[in-house]
C-alpha cells in the first residue's frame, strides 16, 4: 500500500513543514495527529514535540532532550535532515506550550494519566518514563549490602585458588566484586578476557557461597546465547577440576526465554515480581544490547537476594531499541558502600564500585588496540596519526583502492569458494572468518548493497568456476536474518554453502561444532560479501576493511568506528576521508536518557 501524500493530507503549519524537511516520518506524524486528536490538542508546537519524542525512540533515545533538540542527529537514517533554524519554535514559548498542554504531565510526581511527561528538560512518552523508573528503582534498591557477603578470609582463599599469584588484577577484582555485590558490571572490549573472567567469577561465587548457587546464563539474542555457552565451556578448562565439572552443565538461553514469554504478547512474561526467577545468580552476556524495556522486565523478576552480573562492552553500538542501559550504568558508577569497600581492601585489591573495567587486550595487535583507545578517548589527532602511520595491522586509504581490496577479496574469497566446491567444510568456514568488509550504511555508494555487488563482480572475474547465477551455489556466504529455532539457527548466524557430491548443504560454525541444514529450507538469509557494522557486533575476524561514509552521515559515530575497528584481530583497513575519520571520533551517539543522572544522584524518581 502506498503511503498517503502528506503534502496533501496535512494541514499547513509547523507539523507539515517539519515533515517536509525529512526529520519526521509519516509514522511520527500519524502518532502525533492521532494522540493530539484524542486529547483535543491543536497547538502544532506540541504536536511536533510529540512527533519528535516518537522519532527519538526510533533513534534509540528513551526521551527527547528539549535543551539540545536542535543539535541532535537522529541516527536511524543514513542521511541528515536539514531543518532551517527559523523553522524551530522559539524555545521559551515552545516549552510554555508543552507545559500547558493536556498531553503532558509535569514532573516526576504527577500521576500517570497523560501520554507525555516532562521532567526537567526531558520529554518522555509515559510508558518509557515508567520503564526507566523501574530500572532506576531496582538498581538503586540493590546497592545496599546484604547479610550473605562472604568473609574476607573466604574471599582470600578463593582468590588464591582461582588466580594464584600472577592473575590479571582486573579479572581478580571482578571476581571479588561479584561475590560482594548484588549487581556487578564486567565491562571490557573484545579480547579483554570477559568470558575467562566470567568463568572465574562463577568459580568464586561457588567457593564463597554456603551452598551451591543456582545459576542462569542468558543473552539478548539466540546467537549471543550460543556464543556465550560455547565460550564459557572452553573457559571452564582453566578452573580446578571439581569446579569445571560442577559448572559444565550450565546452558545459556535468551533473556526472553528465561523470563518465559506469554503467548501472543511481546513484553509480558510469566516471571515477574510476583513470580520471580528461582536463581541465586543471573548472568547476562552482551548486556550492551539490552534495551530499557527488556531490563525493566528482567530486574523485577529477580529474587530480592539474587545477584545480577552484566557482562558487555559499553563503548560499542547500543541496542536497536530504545535505551543504552549498560552505558548509563557504567557512566553512573559510584564507589562501593563502606562495608564492601573494607572487604575488598582486606582482600588486597583496590576499592571499587559495582563496575569493573577490563583494560588489557589479549587478542588484537597493539596498534589496533591503540587505535581503538584513541577513538574512545575522543583524540582526533592521535586517531589520525595512528591510522596514517602504516603501523603493524593498520592501513588508511583516502579512497577505495579497488585493486588492493579486490586482490584481498579474491584471495580470501577464492579460498572459501575452493573449499566449498571441494566439500572441505571446516576450511570453508575458517576462510569465511579471515576477512570481512564492513559498511556503516545499508544503501547508497557507501552501503552494503553496492559493495556486495562489487565484491561479487571481483570474484566472478578472479575465481575460476565461481558462478553465483543460481540461488544456491557452493561458496555462497550466508547470514541468517531471522530466528529459525526449528532449524537451530538464529538471527546473525553466518555460514557457507558447501558441495557434497551432487548435494548442497549450508554449514554454520558452532565453536568447534558445525551445524548443517539444507539451504532449500532457509527463507530469511542474505549473502554477506559485505555487512553492516551493526550486524558484525559480537563477531571477530582476522582482517577487517571498513568503508567510512561521508562526514555528514548521522551514522558516523565514535561507537560505530570503535565497534568496526575492534572486530579485527590482526589487520584493519579504513577507507574514507580524514574528515570522516575525525567526524567519527568527535561525534558520540549520545542517547537521551535520565537513567544515568538518577543512578548518580541515588534518586529513583
């Protein structure tokens, strides 16, 4: 069905003019019109505020920050909407109209009877204010020490057993903090040993608990849950034999399945405050991907005495849905209560609040690690200097050098295709992970669609016998785009189509295991000669080539650049202008939220 012509259906005025700039979509405008009609709100300044609040949610914010709305770049679009300065309402009069509207509740204490709520400069849809309040209240309530903290001598004994005398101090601190806090965040980038740390954290909890704790492992997606389970199983090998055996039966699931989704609902679950989860410890991996809505369902479903451990990288791209909860928790980190601080000092470790940062990178080359650190520090000069230095593992090209990139694609792609044609499944899957071309955009000259076509053309020209004219062919690299639990596949899984005699099979790596299905059963898949940086989250490749969009792209952010760089273990090639690189470093994708300040102030309202 075609969308209505808003130029015709919208009355003249501010709402129509804002839509014409591209800032507001038809969906944003439709919600504003419908809700305004129900509350008889005719002031288009208020209608625009409502539409922008809806638009902010789609861009990942929990609310609309009126103090900076003119400067915001809404990051869900690949082009920047240009709004003339004189089109924006005069700030003081605009705020006065919002405060006077029957659509808006004022302050944190007003009853939840209206669709919008204005708290300070933050304008919320009421539902998201309530969800943020739930998250803040639950986290603050779990800051107080409980009666179940282990003694210093017990902690010291477990620490010596699990870490010896030469352990990573950050890993040791994470284990001690987890045993003395109800909520712990283990924050670190790729290669910092988060899973190794988690294995020892669980060992610490077992050794210091009076009885063996009931432990749940979960992640936001099925793919992340599978990887969590595989990585933890491997990391358990570093624990004492009895601990490794005791923890070997743990299985990871999605947060949704852990909470027990109710039929025909999206955000209602069988486990809640009235029917809490039975576990003593709940571990959430890839916690940076958890939205405020899902966190507002998880936290009340924990038993009052349960421990929550959040593991993730707060610096990478935030979840598609609204909120950046992990980043807010990390940025709002406060010192430990006096009692817990004393226990940690007695254990021979520095004082720490609930957030432990893992700083040492064990996987990437030193140059890649330095580049990632410069990006996170917002240091444009250092980022450009490292990228342009030609140091080990780094290449920066102002324009796409087709010949160089084509050679790399043909070599790595050719190895994968040859293995797939000859039935060498493991070799084909290993070759798939050698090099990945990453884009910020999905469409246009800097997007996945165009670069995928270009790569396919290079492969046709450079690899003998490669024929992608059929839907299914040996050497087709695949990514699953929708969960298919009946096939054992999850959104984001990657694999290769391999020839076995006269038959074709699609193979997907599961750590050391390989999952195989008929490609003719696959509906929601796409070819991944290139992929977006978002889709690459949670993955690691030997080499990565990143296509940077123009400087005015709203997707060009510090988080996107950092995420792209840290996908690589050995080599990163950046293709784009120096200004694009500088713009990415200086532009943080700040999602509007009140959670960070509420956690800092200790007030849940």
